[in-house]
């Protein structure tokens, strides 16, 4: 269980995930959160770089030390983290985001958040898990290759004359994560969270494109199973899409 959260903040780091890894190897306790004003080497899923403009976005990572957790359950923590970000944005700012499986939070069809979960083994068991979260808060411009699919808290609140706050949102995210993670860790699956996750799942019941390295095809997204894997229907055949294997896109765009 996750009982206590402690916070550390740095103006600049290479990667908040890497900082947490260093502290984990020095036997830091679970629940440690490291955040930064900017990252010089932020990481996204599938080896992508995560842009972290100075003091515009949230760059934050948490150390977890789950006891006797199965390796199969680790990828599901990323799905749990997505629920936490969506919940925090809703509670603080009334932003009703959707989750594009497995862990992208989208508002008005654009991505506002990235999540990367990493782990290290010791003597064949999970030694620690790192959950890294990046959220666009004050960003108003994005690199050309992602500008069409990226948004920020401030852009979403512009019509009501409000702005986000990086510090309060960071704490709200981790408090929400604590709530969801403690439900998840009891069963090490999504059985206690599946209904809520699916209620916010973008493209549920709609056609999507599954993009793998050697194959792409269309399917209908049906929901998730208790492992947090996406269930799709391909011409009447049910298939299971696992995290880290493929990208899922809308037929006519990002969502």
C-alpha cells in the first residue's frame, strides 16, 4: 500500500525518472516524488523524447516499492496513473478529459499528458517501480511535429479566463494516484477500477487503427480487461492489445 508521499523539487534535472532510480538504488522509501522545473533528457513511451519547456509543464516521478507484485501487473500501473491525471484535472479545473488507451489524457481531441513507467529487478523480483508523469500546463506553443495533437491546461482554460498551477496540480495528481493505486494493489489488476476507467475511455465502441511495426489494421475498441489490456473486435474476432506493443489511433486523426 502507498501510505505517505514526500516531495522534492529541483529547478533542472536530466530526467525525474532517472533521479528516482538513483534514489531507489540508495534505498529511498516508496512514496518519494521528485519534480522539476525542466528536464534536459525527458523520456516518453517507446523511446520517444518528452519535451519539458522551462516552468511550462509538470515533470514529476514517484518511487514505488510494491511487495510481492507480479511482473505481469507492472504495466497496469501506467493505466492507473492515467486515471489519476484525469481525476486531478477534473477535480481542480473541471476539465473532463478522456483516456486514449493506455495512458494518454486527451481534451478536445488533443493530448495533454504523457506517462512512462519503468522498473528494476533484483534477485528475480521487482525491486522498485518508477512512475513518471508529464503534463502540459502553461504551454502555448509546441514542436511542429506534435502541434496538431497537443494542448495544455492554460489553453483549455483560456475561454473562462483561468490558468493552471503546476504545484497544486502535481500534488492533486499524486493524491489521486494514491487513491487508485491502493485499490489496484489489493488485487494487482483493474477489477476494482475497470468500470470507472472504461467510462472515460476514448473511442470505446468506435473504429480505431491499430499500428504495429509490421502490421496495421482497423478494429472496434470494446473496452479493457482486468490486466488493463485493450479488447478490440476485428471482423467478429476478439483480440487483446497489450501495452507497449502498438499504438492505437482514431481512424481520422489522433483520437
